[in-house]
C-alpha cells in the first residue's frame, strides 16, 4: 500500500521555504555552497538552488556527494575541490531515516575544513540511530519504524510516498 505524503507542489513550496531559511542563515556570507546527496538529495538541492538564485544576490554553488547507502564505508565521491573555500556549507538530502547517510557525508566534508556545515532535509522521520542534528527540515513525519518513505521522480515530477 502506498500513501502519498507530499505532492510535487508541496515539495516545491517546502524547497522555496528552505531556500529562504538558507538565505536568512547566510546573510553575511558572500557565497553559499549547496551539496546535494546523490541522487534524490541532489534533486531537492536543484530546486532550492533555483529559488536561491531568484531571491538573493549571494554567489550560489551546487556540488554533489555520492555515498553507497547500502555500504557507506565504501569510497565517498565529492565533486568539490580542496582549493575552494566557502564560509558556510549546506548539505541536503531527501529523507532522514537513521542519520547514517548524513553522518558519513559530514565525515567526508570535515576533510575540507569548512567553518560551518548545516544539514537540510526534505523529510525528517525521527528514527535516528546516529547523532545527526537537522538544522532545517521541510516536514517531520512520524511513521512506524518499518515503514519506508521514498521520494519518487517521474518525468520531472516529484512526490513522497510511504510504502
């Protein structure tokens, strides 16, 4: 059984609100670095970056990080150069289940000596096993532990469902 949690329009509205929160949190920074967790976190990041470019004059840079979610101890790929310097970084993922993916992503980002790393998720499920604090979240969703929340991408149309 599938229950839709978020429609495409609601996801767009949430991403727009998250963009405003990012701007408010970056008002004294010249640039904003957004890092999307591939694949679906990157899709959310693209929506947020589009809104950021509309509402602020800061330089907005979009990068990605790829993690094997089944075995996050494997190689983590990030398309960020160590020579690039950013004051504040926002790492974005679609659904926060246990916190494991964000934990490994943040561990990788610590190699870059950022001054400030903020976490952003579209959906926070509140089933954390790892000590990851979400700085900005679209919605909090209380589900059964064995439920699965998925972001579905069909023909540039997004929706979140519980399976």
